């Protein structure tokens, strides 16, 4: 196993705590020795065990199993959504529902690995900037590991459920008068200057290693035949890369034959990567003041933008933007046709799929998986604001019947 720079290609010792390339400053990636991984795979485990993040232990970059910090993450359902598929006009649609993770979002898959790494490096504090879910997850895993935790949030825009989680798990919560991009700049500087603090934003390449398990599980749940396409929201852009990497490693180890077309969705007010894909740019141009109802992906300068571009281009996928209205419509469709409650950012994957189908940019007979990343209860306020309010009546049988109508 090694760190490898995605810019200059230099490699580094994975026993050292690094975030970016010490030579050129680009993002680092963890590269495993896939031949060695292949030898460690036990076909019986693959056949018989239920999917979870740690089922794929040979693909996880951990040196000391005794240090693993787990809240039983992963193992999320892959639902075949026939009513939704019919409504959208596609033949075979699945939804990977990440809301059933321990803290209600996919972030737990990365944190189980990231916090384990903090212990392996012998550190006593973990930190992150967050639009909410990363902080909720990190706070819980830090609590489980007995580590101190510091989280920086944008003051005005964190959904209530996520804030409640960070606070109750005992993190030191700092709300800055600025957006996520600024919070990340500050926390990166703190972690560069303080040796005992481990940065667990997705610039940390180990977190992404845990998130590969979304790809592993999708493949596993489809009997090790990759879908044609995976559609998901992009914020800081680690997840699209991680899922791509999961499929890539499964292909390299002959577990699957192909890699799905990675298809990323951003909100119209925060779409630097979609813009770069549509205009064929080498690099994305940051968005100054990102804005969207999907606060989880309200990010103008995604750290992992270069990795997202690579994942999309190498898998021959695409990217699409959606309006806030389209996000809300998709959120309600998923809730009302399939019984799945998701927060707005998650619904953008469905909204993006609808757009692509309407614009004839994908084939209707593709086997498609939409990843929905976080639970509805993360952002109850939004759900209430976009829905009809309850009908208020006196506590009287006749009055209730009158309002119920036929
Ligand atoms: N969906 C949800 C619910 C999220 O919370 C996030 C990111 C994303 C999608 C996008 O994933 O960043 O890997 O492209 N939330 C981060 C946070 C930024 O701080 O919780 P990504």
C-alpha cells in the first residue's frame, strides 16, 4: 500500500500522516497492491456474508485490526424502484439508500476507516469542516473511539438534525460566519499547524477508502454484475471518486467485468464540476457564492473536483445540474412512490436522472443505480417548508369528518 499523488505520480510511505503531496501539493490517493489483495479474498466470505463495509476487509487500508472503530456501517438496502422507474420512464432503476447508516448518511463508511487511522497514527484529536453530515458522523465515531473532536460549520446553513448530532455526541462545535469553503480553509490550516489533530475532511485520502464500499455493495447486491450507470450528488466530490475506485478495484481483481458510467449531479447554484464537464474544461472554475436548498452540497470549490472529473471521464459518464424546484419534486416522488425519505441533496440524484431522461442523454433500458446519500430526518425543516401544513381543527369528531371530505 502507498500514497500516490494524482498530479506528479510520486509515491509516499502510508505510515506517515499526509493529506496532500509534499512535493507538488496535489491530491493524494491510496493505492493498494491489488495482487496481494486478491490473494486475501476469501470466496466463501464473498458468497455467504451480508454486505457491509468491513466485509471487504482486504480492500481496506488498515494495518492493525485491533484498532478498528466501527458502528456497523454499510449494509444499506438496494431497492428496486418500479413505480419510480415507470414515472421517470426507465426500465430498471435501483436506489441505494444510505439513510440507514448509523448516523443516517454515507459518511459513516469513510469515518470508520478515517477514525481508525487516527488511532493508528496515535493522535488524540480529530477535526473537520462540514455542511453537516461529515460533522455528525465524525462526532459519533470520535465518541466511540474516545477521541476529542472539533467541527467547523457554516453558521446559517446547517440542517437541524445534523447539528443536533454533532452537539449530542460531544464535539466542540464552532459555527463560522461564512460558508463551507471558508470553514475548510480554516480547519486545514489548524491541522497543518497542530501535529496532534487529524483532518478528516475528504481531502484525507483514507476516508475515501471506506466509501469505496458503496461500489462494492452495489456490485455485491447485483450478484457481481456492475450496473450500467451510477448517479449521485456531488458536493466536495469525494464520493463519486470513491465509488468509481470501488468498481475499479473490483474490476482489477476480476470480481466484476465493467465499471458503471459515473454520473454526478450538482445544484444549479453550486455546479463547478458540471460546468467543467459541459464545457470540456481541464480544470473546474470555483463558484464564488454557492446557493441551494440542498445545503449538504452547497459547495463552490470542491476539494476533490479533480478526482470527480477523472472518475466521470474515465468511466465515460457525465454530469448534470438541477434546480432547487427539481430537487424538491424528486424528493417528493421518492417519498410518495417508494416510501423513501431523503434529504434534498440526496434527491438531486433522482432529479438529475429525470433531466437526463427528458433530454434523451441516456438509454431508457440501462440498468441504473441512484445513490441517495442521507436520511430525511437530517433536514426536517426543509421537508416541512416544502409540504402542505397539517390541517388544524378543533378536537371534535364532526369537525374532523368535515375536513376529511369524502
Ligand atoms: N449528499 C449528502 C447528504 C452529503 O452530506 C454530501 C456531502 C454529499 C451528498 C456530497 O458528497 O462531498 O463526497 O461529493 N456532505 C459533506 C459534509 C460536504 O460536510 O457533510 P461529496
